[in-house]
C-alpha cells in the first residue's frame, strides 16, 4: 500500500513540476512591459493560473484517496470519518481554485484597468 501512495505522490508532483521545468506557457494576454499595470496584471494572471491547476490536481488526488479510504474502510467509523474529511478538503480546494481563477479579473475591475481582460 505504501508503494501505491508513493507512486501516486510522485506522479502528481511530476505532472505539476515537469511543465514548469520545461517553461511551458499557455495562451495568455498580450505581453506588456513589466512596469505597467498590464504587465503586473499578466504576472498575477500567470501566478493564479498555475495555482488553479495545482489545486485542481490536489482535488483530484484527494477525491481518489477518499474513495480508496471509503472502499477499504470495511465499516470502520474512524476510516469513514477520515475519508469524509478528505472530501471536505477537496471541496475547499475547488473553492480556492475557482477564487484563484476569478480574483485577477475582480482586481482588474476594481483598479479600473481599461483594455485588460480577465485571465
């Protein structure tokens, strides 16, 4: 069982770290100089975008582990309680991920940057 947990941990970390090591970049806003509001907004969008994908991966990991704990609980109330807590953590990760995806757009509208869209 420890080998399965270690393997799942390694694959999760690898799926997050390898694209960063390869300097993979997704489609984004047109680049702007770093000393302008648009450049700072692009940086914030990039950071929050990566945070969103990390939290989605964490959520998938938590849901799979909770399902595994439910299946192997064999009626043990303590294991069922731990699995329920993991599902709660997964729900929190989804909420934080959605906020990370939406927060830069809200910040841009509050600051009043014109011509800069949401991430």
